[in-house]
C-alpha cells in the first residue's frame, strides 16, 4: 500500500475514533470525507475497502457506508480509549514507544524505507497548509515504524497513532496558514533520518526522543496559552 493510502487509512481511523463525527452510524459522502480528511478519492476508497475487509465498516449500494455493529469492532475500542486519553497520555506513550521504533528502524530499514522517509521530509517542506504538513508528519512517523521491520510493532503503532490523531484533531492552527521555515520538526526529522540512514540505533533513539520532547513542549505551550 502506498504512503498516500497509508495516510488516508490513518486519517480515516482517527476521524472515526471521534465517535461524534458519525451520525446514526452512517459516514458522509466520499466527496465530503475527502475534503475533511485532506486525501484523494482513490486513497479514501482504498482505506474504506481495508476497513470493510476488517469488518469495521459495511457498504450498501445506493444507501451508503456504515460503521459495523459488532461490539468488538476496532473503532469502538479506539473511540473509547480516545475518549479517556489526554494529550499527556498520548505523549507519555509516544515517548516510551517511538524512540524504540527509531532504534529498530536504524537496524532494519531497507533502501525503500529510506527513500520513503526522504520523500516524507521533502513533502513536509513543501506543505502549503498545516493539515498538509501534519499528513506528511504522520507519514514520516509511520514510515519509521514500518522501517522497524516488525508487523506487530507496526500494528501497535497504528492503534496508538489513531488515538493520537483523535485527541489532537481539532488543534487551533489559526496563527498562520503553514509551518514556519524555522519549525523545530524540520531539523529534528532530518536528524532522525540521518541516524537511521547511518545505521546508528543509539543516535536514532536519541534523535526521536529529542523530537518528541520538542513536540510535547509545543503542545503544552499551546494548551497553556489557551487556558
């Protein structure tokens, strides 16, 4: 699955995890969903097909797409976790989990993984809006997780990331339309990439930890300014 399809799937999981978004169990039309999630129609349809295959969604021609009714549905459990989680909970989990993934990526990343990470970084620099940048950022972190080379760790990351997206979805970005060129993540992503490309597991772990500490500081600052 392409990076774009992966991004659409993560965006859709996170959006669904906010249970109040879906009225009566029915999803909006595809055109509206594409606009809300910032993805293409093709990427959205691939994501919908995956969730339908998992039993999370069901579709009926002429009626629409609906959330499955089984109590054990993945999105139901994600919604419950997201409802109980704070930004502090999310960052605590990320600080413990993602540095380890970066360390594993330094050991196991393939040339294709490195190429995809570089593309994510380049795309983030070209982002014209905060939403577009955040999509690139999400792809970068998921590609690091994928580069760790462990499907179980990747699945765990996807679950954590869906909760993260649900918790931070509505953050205010009105101060400007796009990240400033001096945004901390640009140099920090470069440092993570360089460490992984050099196969330096210790440096990769440290670079990811430094980056996430910066993210946490930024989130706390925004929260305090809003209070």
